[in-house]
C-alpha cells in the first residue's frame, strides 16, 4: 500500500488559500479593498500576525497589493500574470505531464485557430519574422532554455493577438506549466529540429491564408509532441 506523507498546513497557509481562492474565482474583484487585518483576524479566528503573514505572501505572488497606511487591495488585472502566481496556483499539477499535454493540445490549438481568425497583415508579418528566427537557430549551439524562450515568445505573441483575453491568460499559464516537460523533451538535437519543422508548418499556414492547412499542421504538431513525450518518458 502506497502512503504519501501527510503535509502539515499552517494557519497562515490556510488563510492564504481561502483569500487566494476568492481572488482567483472572481469573488474578490481587481482593485477591491480587503478587510483590515483586525477584521480578517476576527473572521478567521486567528491572530493578526497570521493575517499579516498571509497578506505579505499573497503580495509576493502578485495577488494582493499592500499600500502602507491605506490597507490591502486585490491587485489590478494585468496583461501578464506573474510566474509566481501561476506556479503557486498549480503547484500540484506542474509535474503531471500527461494532463499538461492534454490541456495544451486542446487549448493551444483553439488559441492558434482564434489568432488565425483575427489575423491582420501586421500579425502575419510578425509571425513570418518568428518563422525566420526559428530557421536561423543553430540547434547545436543554442541551449534548451534559450530554445524554449523563443518558442514561448512565439506562443505568447499568438495568445496576445487571438482576440480573447481569457485565451491569452490561458496561454501564459500553459507556457509556464509545460516548461519542465518541454525542456526535457528539447534536449536532443533531433527533437529541436523536428519542433522547428512542425512549428514552421503552422506558421506557413498563416502565411498561405489556409485555415485547413493550419488545422492539419496543429494536429501533426501535437501528434509529434506526444510521441516525443512518450519516447522521453
């Protein structure tokens, strides 16, 4: 019988979790002023020190803004989500590569198709530039982290130009969640070369103004991705 060690969750962590859940779910709105430390302490039935620790921790991951002499506020929405916020929210899921892959296949495909539907000459021009950058990569010299950064910059651009702010945030989330598995997969030179090939097929579909070609290219890209993932494991 497999038993996982029991994790000791402190009072501070429990307070953090409850406040964070209300922020992430939208119950607490961006810019909304939070109750005072004293009020929170009464609500949670803990001392003010615990509340202060929780709020400071939430400020470090970008969910709360503390204004000295004024109080604490839910952080305003930004176009970029902090890495700390995403990793803290999904800390238990980062290593579940199969679930991350399944989410990627569904969500990234839809985001690329949405970007295609909202394409402009300027977007296509920038995607062509990404394609040229991919082909200019020296796969023998570039590090796995630098290679991943280029791919991430491309996906981030697509997310921010897909016409849907929720999709944009989902792409930001996936870029961070997939990082660990992507860095492992991209270690072999052959994997980088194949990744460039299939990414370029996707970008060619934008250039050729062909949605069917894009759908096929995305399907093939993720087919390769799962094969590489399986082989790597």
